[in-house]
């Protein structure tokens, strides 16, 4: 029938969702499995701050997937043991096509009260955990010339949030990590993108008002992430912010900039002061670049134009 949309399915694909025992990751695992993916449901079962251990959340999700005829296996390791997480997919299903790095904790403190442990644990789970799982999956994806990897960032990383200096740093670190993986994976058809979700979960209890809980359900993020994991999605290296069935692309922007040094002049602190308003003016020809080389080429062009300007 004309206009009918075919269902996007994941038959033959093997997916790992980390931190899938509850919250947003649970809905990713359920949706992927309901569309035919074989899913490794990973979760350490920790509390919000990364302490403790519990196998029940994973077992519940695996059981739910099996109850509707889906295929899933449990993995109870920490994402810091990425090799073990990926091995579960290889041992059970022989391959790994999709990795959603989703596991997360928070240890919120104002910056003056933050301890080494608050900083290190948050970085270990988000940044190092995503690194360890991705590094273990990478050779399989590269060899089979197919892979879809998702990093999970946060508005706290993109825009900052009081009491989350540790979390913000780790979450924006994941965007930098993605930027380079996108370049290195491109020729192998291994694409890496980032989701910036907002949904009511135990992580956001008290932060997202209960009255908007209905429109901020975790299940409304899942279609966005699952599309980003599908073979039809050839996007690579983008950041997508999403909540409540809404999604938008986020990118870095810079001002038009000012080349200040003329050939015959010295360049001083005072030159910077007198140009500061123009340097920081985002209303006049703001720019964004899609690669570091493009950014550098643009800067060099402006510098040379200024040096050659005899007026
Ligand atoms: P959640 O607490 O409901 O779920 C996170 C899961 O990760 C938990 O089940 C936990 O046991 C698991 N986990 C923690 N450490 C682990 C480890 N070392 N190894 C394996 N599993 C581990 O939280 P959520 O809201 O579903 O968050 C999911 C992801 O989305 C996190 O990365 C979070 O930072 C990110 N995020 C969430 C929101 C939001 O609005 N909920 C906003 C921005 C970013």
C-alpha cells in the first residue's frame, strides 16, 4: 500500500545495552528485543551512587523479553569489565552489532565538597566504562564492517549543572570520545553517535517535577536511540538531545572571530580587550565546523587575510 512504512527491525543483529536493568536502558533493551535483536542485558545493579550489587534488575528485564518471545541473556558485570560484557555477546550469539553505552551513576556535591572518590567513581563508570566496552567491541565491529555505538551524554555536560562538576566533565568527555571514534570508524561502517536524554528515572527523581513525569517517560527516548542503532541510520558523530518524543541535533558554534595581528604591529593584551565584544559576538556570522582541519583552515585563512591587509 502506498505510504505504508515498513517496520524497522533488528533481525540477525546482536545488541548490548549497558545499565539496562532499569531506567532508560531498560526501555532500549525491550524495544530492541521486540524488533528482533538478540540482546545482552547488562547491569551491575548498584544504587544511585554506584554502591552495592544486585542481579534482580537484569533478571526482570531478561524475563520480560523472554515473556514476549524475544531473545535476551543477562550480564551482571560492571562496564569497567568491558571485555566480560562483550564476551557475553560473543559466547552466546557469536557477534556484536550494537553497543549502547548507557550505564550511569551520580555522586552530586558542590565542587568545594567533592572527594576523590566522587570524582573517580563517576568517571570510572561513565567515561572509562564506555571506553572499556567500546574497546572490547571495536575489533569485532571493524572486522565485520558493521557497528552502531551510542554514547550517553547529558545536558549537565553540554550546559553545566550545579553540584555535578564530576558528572558534567565525564559526560562531555563522552562527546569528545565519540568525535574521534566517528572519524576512525567511518570507513568500516562503524558509526558512533551520542544521545542526551531527559526522562524521569531514579537518577532524576526530585530534579524533573513529578507533574511532567507523564511526558518524560523513559520509553519515549527508546525509539530515538533505536533508530540511531539501525542500519538505515547512516548518521555518524552527532549529538542528539531527546525527551518526551522530541529530538534535536546539537552542535558547537563559534563566533565569526577576529584576526587582530597586523604584519607591522605587535599584538598586545590591549588589542584583545578592545576586540573582546567582537570576539564574543555570536550574532555576527556565527560558524560551526565539521572537522578540526576545517576549523584550523578557516582560522589560518583569517590570520593571513589580516596580515596581508595593508589598510
Ligand atoms: P538509572 O539509575 O535508572 O539506570 C542506570 C543503570 O545503570 C542502573 O540500573 C545501574 O545499576 C546501572 N549501572 C550503574 N553503574 C554500573 C556499572 N558500573 N556497570 C553496569 N551497570 C551500572 O538511570 P537512567 O536515568 O536510566 O540513566 C541512564 C543513562 O542516561 C545514564 O548514563 C545517565 O547518566 C544518562 N542520563 C539520564 C538522564 C535522565 O533524565 N534520566 C539525563 C541525562 C543523562
